[in-house]
C-alpha cells in the first residue's frame, strides 16, 4: 500500500528526485527500524536464558556478514532461497497458495543428486549439469500436476492438496534415497556424491557458488515477466479475480496449470542448485525446510522480486550467523527461528502502522 | 506371519492408533472452528508446540496430568491471543503471521527445552487408564478402545458437542456467518471481531490440549519439534471434513492407524523404510480427492480480515 500512497503524499514537492529520495529513505527506515526493534525483543529472550545479547548479535554479524568466509557462505545459501522465492512470487501473484515448496524442493534435489553423477560420466560436465537441472525441474513440475489439475478442473482447494503433496514428497524423497538411488559404497544411506570439480563452478577465487547468479537472474526475470508482460498481467488478473478473468476470456484452467508448473519447477531448480552447487549428495532424512521461512519473506516483500532479494539476504545471513553462534556460544540454532519469527511479525506490524498513518494523513 | 496378526498385536496396533489420533482430532476440531469463522489458522502447529511444552512443564512440576492439560491449553490460548490480536483485530495477513508463529514457537520451545531438560530428558510416569467396565472385556476391541486415559473419551464426546454447537446454537450460527458473510453478521448486530476472536482462542485451547496430550500421554516427555506436522495434518483434516466434526474424527482415526502401523512395523521387524507407511494416509486422501474431488465447501470469507465498511 505504501507504494500507492507515497507519491501522492509527496506530490507537492517541486523536484521529483527529492521525492523519490525521501521515498527510498522512508522505505529503508521502515525496514531497518522494525528489524532493530525485533533484535531488541529477541535480545530480551537471550537475556532471560542467560546469554549476553550484544555478544550474540556481534558474533552473528561477524560470522554472517563481516568475516570473508561468513559472507561467502551467506551468499551461497541465498541461491536455493532465491529460486524458491521466485516460484512463490509467481504462485502468490496468481492467487494460488503453493504451500508444497518443500516437497517439490526435495524431489528436485533427489533427482538432481541421482542423475548428475551418472550423467557426468557419459557427457561433458556442463551438459550433464544442464540435463540434471532440467530433470529436476520436470520432476517437480510433474509432482505439482495433481494439485494443479484438481484446482483447475475440480476447484479443490490447493492449500490442502499442496500440503499433502509436500508430506508425500518428503517421504517419497526419503524412499528414493534409501531404496533406489542409494550409494552402495557408503554405510549411511545417501546418494552418490558428485565430485567437487564437476559441481557448479565457484565465483572467482571465492567459495560462493555461481548458483547465486542463476538465482538472481531468475528472480529478476520472474519479476519482470510478472510486472511487464502480457502473460504476467493475465496471471495477475487470475489472482485478483478469477471470475472476472473468465469473463475477460482468459483460459483460467490452462493458466492455473501453468502457474503450478512454473512455481513447482522453480522449487525443483532450487533443490537442484543446492545439490549441484553446494551439497553434492542427498543424505536420507535431509530436509532443510527452506520453504516455510521463504513464504512470509515473499509476502513481506509484497511479491516484489527486488525486495525479495533483500529479505532472502537477511534470512540467509541470520541462518548462517546463527549456525556459527550455536557452535561457539552454546545457544542452540533454534534461536534463529525465534529471531526470524519476531522479525517477520514486527515488520508486518510496522507496515500496518505505516499504512494507517498514511491513510489518516490523506483523510 | 501368524504373530503379526495375533490378537495382542492387533489390539496394540489399534490402541496406538487411538493414541496417535487424539492430538490430530483436537487440532482438527480446533482448526475447523477457526476456519468456520473465516480465519485460516496456520499457526496451529505453533499452538500445539506451546501446549506440548507448557503441558509437559505443568505436569512435570505438579505431578498431575490434569494440571498439565490445563497449562497446555493455556499455552495454546496464549499463542492464539497473539494470532487474534494481529490477524483478527488489526487484520494482518493470516498466512504470514501463522507461519511466523509456527516458526517462532518451534524455536522457542526447542530453546527452552535445551536449557531446561536437554541434560536429563525427564519422563512422566505412564498415564493411568480409565477402564470402562464390560466393554473393555471384548477381545481385541476392548483393550484397544476402552482402556484409555479419561481425556480420550472426553475428546470423542467433544466431537458430538461440536456438532450440536454448530447445528443447534446461536453461537454456532454466528461462527458460520463470520466465515461466510461477515458483513451480514455485522448488520445483524453481532460483533464479527468478537465472534472470530472467540473462535481463534478456542482453537488455541484445543490445539494446546492436543499438544499436551501428545507430550504427556503419547510420548511421556517433551522433545523439540515433537508435533512433527500434526498441526498441518489438523489443517488438512479440517478442510477435508467440510465443516462436520464427525468427519474430523474419522480422518483422525485413519491417520492414527497409519501412524501406529509405522511403529508396529518397526517392532515386528519388517524391512520397509517407515517412510513408505508414512505416505499411506496422504496417498489414500489424494486418491479420494482425485476420485471424488468435488468443490470443497470452504467458507467464502476464509482468510480475509474483516474491516467494517471496507469495499
């Protein structure tokens, strides 16, 4: 809402550059302010369990942002999250609740992990990686077909079906790892490991995966498609009012299936990029559950791709920094969940207050 | 193979199914109430965790299971209070707040567990069962269904109480209207915000109770992430039940049997990954949806915050 109201509130300014600058400043304040407030609230919890909050935050910042290794890990963690966020932007803008991201992510990861080590032996590495990306994408798309068809032709609510498919997918991915794609050479159930030299190249002399660039490109393309093209407009009409979309002559069932396919395909790519770029294999019972944290971040970004990049950066910084702090300061990693949750709630509250303030100023 | 289908085994399997079904039943009934009133409560997993943690703490320090159930329900209500304030009163996005609450409670309960119990992992003594005379003497069925803790029978009775509430009382009608056409309810002079708040707080109490049962009776201890998606299963059950409490009961039992089968297979030493069996209930429901998938009858205003006079 602040996008709509900000220009009118500053319309009296003679120079538009001053207005946009003030707008940007306002948005920065509205983001950083709540995050600071959230840090204070979470700090009180730390105090309550007997940990010095300043030491903890200092450590998280150092390990997640300022240390060379930490920032590289943070940027690497962003790659799968960006793909997931891109998929969710498509679905949410089209008004479809794809809550099955984790299942699609895991199936994409498992198929990529199963196909890549085999393919690199029979074809050049770059082609093998492209092929396993495509396979992961297609598998995740197929996985979303049942919810898509049920929603498109039977009107079955997609929240139930995608949630159930995500439970199914998580178990199915485990079955695949344990029974079908299990590496016979290891005692722990896991897939064959992709050799480091065959993985996605790292950027320059760092440990940052080039998947980051793919993720950034994808989310920006998705943003532009959704906001600047006829196809994106169609999807947004379906999202805003499906009945009106039918009257406007849009093929809603076809578009619904397309939305699910794109959204799930991107989630599958997220899994592939995490495996081929970083992990190298899938261990049994591996489930990072990125999807659940990305969903609210995409909402807070108002389904805007560029804002989502910022939130995804924040998320991965907090999780990388939190993991290091857990090892060093004895605060379990779970605290990151609390911190992320408080940040989300305070940001949502701040936006509400801002919206109310703007409304009352207009009136 | 004969040992697998012996009487003892079967009744143990069914007993486990009921124990696994009760938290799902309570969560499903709670979620159903929220959804009827137009609030999609994704924070229910967080409410269950709060209930499980506080329920365990209450029972552990007081030595009374009933006090534990009370503190568990109170924990669920406390989380529901945040949800009601943010999503019903000021109308923030229900999915964002719901997921945020679930994440936060996952983290918070795991954190508290780490500092409090992670060195000793204390357990509660086994819950004493209320044996129903005569019925419990029936072979197989008796020990499976009629030798549970009293709260199990109360939970089943609640199903019928809820049916009565929705069909025969003013409050039930108000709840339904708050989810289908809140503006009409408002015009009729009933406070929509209040009606929805009642629904969300009741959901919190039921979910908290379900969590407390899971920790205190089902497991006998609290471990981080103990609910393991039970809240999300509750959401699925509530949506599949189309507003009818009895269907929540059937659904919960179906999932309960599958969950119990997972444990039983491991005990029996059958060499299939438990994941295969865990897939069964979801597979069954998906097949049902594909075969009989009609339009789900969800409340019209589900997920939309009510603001008086808004277009």
